[in-house]
């Protein structure tokens, strides 16, 4: 579904990545780890077309990213749900309205879609917070709202950037269970995280491949995790 072939990415006159070969097959589960500043967020952006490689090829759903125009990228992103690290919301809209924004943007703001919204809020445990404004949410509630917003269009791929970075361990486990459940529904999932304890905990729930960014490349992590 997402393929990197000899991908390089440079900025500021230096190479962040070089010669990356990577495949995220349908229904797979991946963790992406590495030290702060290694480029986890940049790699995720390459995965959903927010950045284009400075070398090599990125293929999204079989199409070469360099051959897709702006409208094509926008359409393709509907198949990729992204949970951003900073969880930005529109503070004047309540939780339900924020989660439903992708429906409005894509023109799917229908009665069936809104019924799915209600089910989705129940799934992430936010039914009772549907009318709350973003500043009133806890860190865990914001992360769950961000996950709901990312999957409301039923994307094939979910990319999560440090989704448990600002929550306690119990909430981390809850978010992980939601992501594992999405994977069991056939979704491709990749989580960027520095939390090795979370990765270890996931191994009892899902067959996951752990990727580590090191020396400008992506390597399969060993059994030490």
C-alpha cells in the first residue's frame, strides 16, 4: 500500500534519509522508533504525501507520488488517516464537530455519515464529551478525539505520530487497544513512538514489525526490544 524505493530526503543542505527501502503491506502493523530528531515525523509525512522525497520513489496505493497532482494527493489522503503529535483542533467547535470535519471537507456530511459519527464517538469512549470544547478535554480525551477524526472516513492506512506521548500508561494502553482493533479490521497501522515499553506491551496483542531509524536509514529492530 505504501512503498519506498531508494528514498532520500534532504533539507538545509544535509541528508536526513538515504536509500530507504520500505513496504507497508495491507493489514500490517508497524512501530517506527528512533531517537528524538531522527526523522520519525518526516518519514510519516513522506508516507502520506505531505512531503516529497528528494531522491528515489514513494508509491501510494500503487501510484508514484511524483506523478500525482495536488488534487490527486488530496483524494488519496482520504485513504490515509493521520493522528498528529500536536492534536490541533478548532477550539470554537465541539468534539463531535471537530471529529466530523473530514466528512464536511469530503462532502460526505450525510445522515448515514453522522450516524457513523455517533458510533465512532462511542467506540473511543467520548459520547458523553461530544459537546465539550477542545480546551475542556484531558490529554487522553484529545488523543482519542484525534484518533476518531483520523478514522472517520474509514481509511485503509492509519499513521499515528507519538499518540501516547502526553498521556499516562493506562491511557496509552487504551489507545493501543483501539489501534490494534483497527488493525484487526484489516487496516494498515504504523505508530511512531520512542516508548519501548509500549512496543513491548503491544507484542502480546498483535504481530508487529518494529522499524528503527538509524544512520539515515530504516532498519528492522532486533529482539532487544
